[in-house]
């Protein structure tokens, strides 16, 4: 069976995004430490936390620290999402669509695709989402990967990334086999003028 994965351009873009997210993570960890004046050295953590509490938490320290804390949580999740895209594989089978990525190997029957939505249709690289009738997360054995997949895409959504090689062919086959062809709107009819009538 033919497999579809990211093109070389798509992989390059994904690697750039992954490096960017890693830099954001490192920056947030360093800024969080310097803002609160704490130490990450195991023996000094308690003493630095005590000093921080004794000095008091002002708005000037608390707001930036909370912002950095959000980045420290969001950046790893973003990196996982990019990693999913980086090594994703779509495979068309007689029974349905198989999707493989980091810790994820799920199969979706063709009649299990309820809708195909185009995301960012005006973009140079639009992506699509397959809206599913049943949640495929039960096929993911690892509870951590199951939770991450649900957090990233939702319980009943499977993305088709914009950088996939031969993506147009893949989407055509998914639409054909799932029974969701592209509906082309009819062209508007031009009004008949008086000169054309005469």
C-alpha cells in the first residue's frame, strides 16, 4: 500500500518550527528563573525559594513569571505536535485510512469519516481536518499519547497536514473512498441585458 508523508520542504519547515519551539522553551525556563531569582541547582532550590518568599512577590515579578510558566507548558506540547507532523504517515487501505505518528497507530474506516473540513482555505498551504463519527483514541494504547492526541486535535478529528507529499492525490482518494466528493458551486448566471434580447 502506498504511504503519504511529509515532503522534503514540509520536513524542513517542521524542523525549523521544532527548533523555534525548543528555543522558546529554553528562553522561558531561563526567564522564569531570572525573574523570580530562584536557582535550579538541586541543593540551592529550597534556599532560593525561601529568599523569594521573604522578598515578596510583586506584580513586576509575578506577571512575567506566570507568562513564562505558560510558555514552559505550551512549548513542549507544541514540540510534540510538530513531531507528530514530522513523522506522520497516511496509508490508504481497502478498509480505511491508517494514520501513524509518534506513539500513534490508528485505522479509520471509510464510513467513519463524517465530514472533511478545509482549514485556512485562503492560505498558500491549506490543511484539512477529517471529522470522525467515533473517537479513534481508544486504539492508542499508551495513555500519555492518548491524552496528548486528544489535547492536540480533539477526540474526533484527524488532521491532514499541508506539507504532505502528493497531498492533492491523497485528499482526492480520501474524498472518493469516504463518499465526500468536492462540491463545486455552479457559476452565477449573467443577467441578460436589453441589447442581448434584441
